[in-house]
C-alpha cells in the first residue's frame, strides 16, 4: 500500500476519533441538560403545588372571616342579651349592647 493511502487512513482515524470524542461530549452535555430540565420541572411542580395550597388557605381564611363577621356571635350575643335583660343588669346589658353593635 502506498504512503498516501496510509496517510489518508491515518487522517480518517484521527477524524473518527475526534468525532467520537465530540459525540461523547455532546451526549454528556445532553444528559446534564436533561437532568437540569427534570430538576426545574420538579421545582415548577412544587411551586405550583405551594401556590394552590396558599390559594386554598387564603380562600378558607376569607370564608371563615366572612362567616365570623356575619353570623357567628350574633346568636350568642342575642342569647346573652336576653338573659341579661331578664336579670335586669344594666352595666352588663350595656356592654352586651355595645358588642352587638360592633359585631
């Protein structure tokens, strides 16, 4: 075989080795990118879960506040008011009346 043939064969091997090395580097890079993508996706899912939990807590707090502001306490105060009226205790009756007007 000729020197030209051996030289061409050697150059071909070197090119193949370079291409193989580059392919391995690209595969490693792809693997790192996939891992990073998975980590970011998991972080996003966790963030969305936390947002939904906070939205639920906020909604429950709002509903609770609305329920307390409108209903709870009114019946109890009315009962106390009636009891105090029957006992004829003016100071406690006044306090109860003030509470009723606040709530």
